[in-house]
C-alpha cells in the first residue's frame, strides 16, 4: 500500500508486540471480547493494533487514584526531583514554582529529550504522535499508566451525573471522521476486559455503507467519545442503540444540549491536551478543573500570574507523567481563573491565543465576541479567517445555515464570505493575516 495517505506507514505490516505484551493484565473475558471485536463480520477495516500495556499493579493504582481536590503541596518535591534528574532543569536554584520560567510547546517538544528524567524505565515508554493542532506535529513520551489516567477522570465526570461505567461489554467507542486515521479493536484492563474501539466514520473505512450502523449497534457501547464533527456524523447514522454518555473533546463544543438531543444521551465536554492529559470539564458557563495532582495557573505574556477574572494563557505544572514532568507548561490555550463553590474553574476557555479581527468600520473585535454571536447557531464546527486585505472568510459545515451565519458574523465584522466545506480533525477556529 505505497499510496497510503500516512507517509512511511503501511497498515498492519508489522506486529511489534504480541497480544501478551499489549495486555499484560488480560483476563479471560477480555480475550473473548477482543476476539469478538476482531472477528465481527461488519467490523471496520482495522489498520492498526494497540493494547493498554497496563500491568496488574498499574490497574490497581488507577482504580485507587485519589479523585480529590487539595493544595499543591507536592510541588516542592517535584521541583527538587527536576533539579536533580531532569536534564533541562539540572542544577537550578529555585526556591519556589514562581522562579521557574514557563516553557512553551515548541520549546518542550522540539528538544523533548531534555525533559525526560534520567532515572525513568524506558521499557514503559509510549510515544504519542500529536496532530499539530497547537503548532507543529510532535511526539510526546508517556507511560501506559499515564495514558490510562483519563479513564478514572472520565468516570469522575460522568459520575457527577449518576452514571457508572459497568465495563461488562464494550465500554468505549471513539469515533473519527477523517479521510484516513487509525482504527483498531482493543480491550481495557482498567475496565476488566471491556471493549475499547476506535473507528473512522468516513465511508472509505468500511467494507459496505451499512456496516457502520450494524457494527456500532452490535457493540452498543456505554460511552462514545469524539470531537463535535465526528459526533455529529455519529448522530446522522440514526442508531437505535443509545449510550449512557457521550464525551466531546479536541474541538470547541458550543451547544452540548443540541448534540445531546440528537444522540439521546448526556454530552460531557472535556478539555485537555496530549501533553497534560485531561484538565477540566464543562459545567455550565465554565470549565471546572479536575481533581488530580495538577496545578493550573493563568499567565500573562510576560509570564506573570493573572489576577482572578483576567484572561491569560493556561499553564500547567504536573508530575504524573514520569516520562515528561511538566513545570509551568504553557498550553497555548487561554481563559481566566475563578473560584466557584470552593473549586477553581476556567472561564471563557478558548484554544490558542485570542485573535483580533478588524471590522469593516475599522474597530477591533476580539475572537471571543465572534464566539458569542456564532455559538447560538448550533454549528458543530467553524473557522473564521481574516485575509491581509481585511476580507473575512467563515468556513462552516456543508449543512450549515449560510444566511444566518453571514448575518451573525456581519453584525460584528461587516460583510463576510461564508464557505461550506468538510471540517474535520482539529481545525484552528480563528486566524488572521493582519498584524
């Protein structure tokens, strides 16, 4: 398959690990579930193989993970460890976290080896390739346990609504909508061998147009996850089965209620990055920080903490990934921090730096204002770009109400062009060629 769209990758050409290595804690039920998913006659065209690589000890630690809020009293020990074991920070003379210079994504990942501690067990290494949605694509080192930490965090999010993941069938199906992406069958040792599947809803990923509906209805997963675009495509399938909950991430979701109505299940909007793992979940008009050993700051361009209620760049300190401890890591996303009911929340969360657009009358309009006028339209995704000559192009899905989009955007910016197109992946929402 030399013409495969992912360069230097031939699907299923080499099995580097055996199943025993992919699932060290595999149960008999997990083995039966995996065989069923792999042999299903309507299964997608699997092009990858992936296991959780969790040991029994790692599973036990994840199940006992302390989901509770508390002061970041672990930060001093993380600083001491970094000074001694992390090449990037060796020998620094910090007295507190405030002494640490923030680090951005490009600096971190372009020389990622400088942030890998000397004493980590490289037998545990997983290298995750990022999509490049926050800059150039890169690789992030992590461990199987850190990768699986999202599972108890997701259980916490849906558990607040009284939903419990049983793990007695297929627990999770993650859906994509892309011309090509990895899709595979797996099982989760954390969930006792329950199925975990990643599928692409693009027609090219299936043998027959009817297979997606048949396979997903047979899976009848407890949870679906995806981004707003892929989840909207899932809703278009008209499945008769209904999950307990739906997890949306990777892209901004403006109208969870509309998507929830279409999918027949509550939708939970979560925020995180590959480098940090999950950070927060939407709760009303804000995103509540998750109860984990993570310290979140909001910094101004000079690297100083912003007062509560003032927007800045979301910056994370966390030592939960042994392969990549983070000290004041700038995520590239922006919000303000506030206290609500004794818990820290992110308000006005927006990916990447806020973008200013010049309106037809010469005034400047902030991107968050554009969000406020386009959000009520229920678009699953969109992007707004201003060219160097000042013209504005709004790109929307093929079924979007062009007239309403044009009127809403024009109310702020003046005349705009609205283009219908397929929107997938992690498209940048706002951009401008104007300085």
